[in-house]
């Protein structure tokens, strides 16, 4: 496996834990965290300055981290309570279901 992928896993799990902490401390609720992440997802998806030669698969790859965090937020689990692969698989299935 590419080392960068492993680093991304670590960063995503850390960010999921931070999002959980924000909710746990009452700084932001589920809807507020999801709204912020949805805005980030929309900005990435609608980036008009993105090179046109970038494939749809590459755009989907760029969107994956935000979608991962949105799924982790929906679960309201501490970062260590769910396996990375479990959340990532759910995100992948959701994308296929929406495309199919």
C-alpha cells in the first residue's frame, strides 16, 4: 500500500476524532459539522479552476476525505470506535448506490 494512503487514513481518523470532540463539548452539533463539511464538498465538486483533464475518478478521490468525515460524523463515534475500513466501505457503497 502507498505510504500516502496510510497517512491519509491517520489524518482522517484524527479529524473524525476532532469532529466528535467538537460535538461532545457542545461546540457544534451534528448538523453544524455536517453543514461545514457539505460546504467543503460542494466547493471541491464545483471548482471551476480545476484542470479540465482531471478525470471524474480523480475528482471523486478528492471528495473522498470530506465524504469520509461526513459519514463518521453521522455515526457520532469517537475516532477509535469505528474502523477506518468500515467507514470507507460505507462511503464507497453510498457513492455506487447514488451513481447506479
